């Protein structure tokens, strides 16, 4: 039974004390001393290991005050028993006779302090200190538990997501990943080892690109979602997107955390759409050429050359594809021009020529409401504009003309001059080169002209 000697309970601080002591007078001495220092003790006196174990199991204690020498027990044994229970309670040795070496032995074993029974004046201060430290430890444990719970909840949510989540250090070494990442790449949990590098999961040709983007992120730059070819454990590959950002430790960048999304199905669907779009565009191109048989193949040859020029200028694949599509139908507006003008073998009158010039506007009007993933309508609208403003239909100058239209303009001129026309024989590729070189920076973009001439002179390009 707990004993309570509180006589001034309202003024004194409650203290739950387990006293490991065989002498009741000594126990009462300790209680009186505690009351002097402002405590109202609730205590239990025990003298065996079994009694101590039972009291620890059944009650909550603030402090344990333990004699060193007991007939059936000892201070060292009490400390060991407390450790076995894994209960965090400060234990102070209070003994009638204890040498310096024995006191040090107790402190090494786990005692928080020691006092002689005849010198207890500082016992209250020691207990106050221990209680504060215990409260601080409890607070830290609660914070650590909350952090662990939060991390477990976070990892549980991350593992549930159907997206591959990963974290790597600044050298690309793999730090962590979720279950979906393992499944996506065909690995089991036992396959993971601490020396695995992120490059394990990339197709070999992607290594340079990955390292470059890794350094950008580590350097603090923003890198939008990047598409890569990834490598599974079985050697198969799949296309995916990475979205990533830097992780920090203090003011330093520690690595990268990000997500990988498998876009195989998206790519397959996009490819189907692209094929359908390409077929539609080719049908549109064929429609124009049924009305203008003398220029049959013109749009295809222009598209092939424009595509080659764009590649020579190191444009990205999407820009190149947009230019190819626009070039395939750049003369779509000619369906609004009378066929007899298009096929006239002689020189056109000014009126007839003005009618032909309307095809750029007509082409734009036909295409402007189609949601291409590239500026196709605008490219078709501007392909007869010239840098000095002498072109049509808007009279745009220099940078006002989009790059796609500047590329298409050069390809269109080269093909037109080099090929046969109803009103004249083919003038040949040299005449075409002379025209664009003579007017580079005046009518035609310098970089586009240089790329076109480089293709023909240095790489043996021939019109289809």
C-alpha cells in the first residue's frame, strides 16, 4: 500500500517515491528530509527484488531511492533490475556507508547520484534536477515518437502511391525508394544493396543527360520534368518522366528527391494520334496537289528539306516534327486559287499573282482552328514573309517572323528554284543556293541559309 505523509498537501509538491530499504526508520528519515525541501511524498518501501519488480509493474514512480546494502538485495542488483524493465526512472543511491569506489561503481552501472544517510540536505535539489531532466527526456521521447509516427505515416502514403518515389545523394547513390519503384523496375527488396547507383536504372545512352541534369539541380537550377529511357532488371526498357528537386541539410544540398512516371501507355497513345494526324495532313497535302499537278511532290520535298535544316540547326525533336507537318501542308491555301491560274504555263498577270498570294492567308484560315501541338497555322501564314518586310501577307520583319516560318521559307525557295515549274524548266540547285546566299540577312535568316548550304555542300544532301 502506498503511504502518504502529506500534512501540507496544498503547499507541497506531490512526489511518488519507491524506497528500496530494509530499515523503516531510515525510510522515514528520507521522507522527512523530502518534506523539508517542499515535497509531499507518496511512497512504498520494498526490500527484495520481487517486491521492487511488482511495484514497478503496478505503479508509476517519479524517483527510486535505494540503499546499497540490503540483507536480501543490493543497490547494484536494483539498478540491473530497473534496466531489465526498460522503465526510465532516475535512481539515487542512499546508503549509510559507501566508499568512493562503490559510489563510482553505482554511477557507472546507471545510478544518477548517491548520498550518505547522514548528509541528505541536498537530496531535494538532486531530485528536482533529476525530475527536470526526466521531463526533458520524456518531451524528447514524445517528439521522437511523433517524428517516427509521422515518418511511418509518410512512408505508408508514399508506398501506397502508384508512382515511383526515390531519393539519391549528390553522387547519384540510391538512398531510398518506395515499393512501387521496386515493382516498376522489376526488383525485389532483397535485390537492394547500399552501393546501388541511380544509373543502374537508366539506359546506357541516358547517362550523360542524367549526370548533366543532376549537376544542374545540385547547383540550384530548376530542371522541369525530363523524359528518359529507363532500364529494368530484366534488361527491358520503358519511357518515363522524372520530376525532382534538391534536398537539403541545413544550408547544404544533400541530394535529390523525385518521382518517376511510366509514360509507356501515353507514348503509345500519342504515337497513334500522331500517325492519325500525319495521315490526315498527307491527305490534305494530296488534296492540294490534285488541283496543281505540275507541283506534285513540292510540299513533300519542301518538308524533307525543312526537316533536315531544322535538324542541322540542332532544334529539338518536337520543333522539327512541327516544321515537317507545317511544310507538308504549307500550300493548303491554294485550294482557294482557281486551278487554271495554278497550272498556267506562261507568266502570271499582276492580278493573277495577287490571287496566288492569297494562299498564305487562306491556308491560315483553314488551319487556325485545328489544335496542333505546334504553331502550324502561324508557320503556314508566315512562310512568304521576308526579313526586310517585303514579303506577304503581313509584311513582317526579322524577329517578328517565327523561326519555323524562316526555315520553311528557305526550303520553299530552294525547292521552287531547283525544280520544274509550268512556266519554266528547273533552274537547278546551284541557282537556288545563289539566291539564298545572295539574300541571306536581307530576305532570309542567316543561320537557316548557312545550315541549308552546309547540308548540300558538305553533307551531300539532295532534293527528293
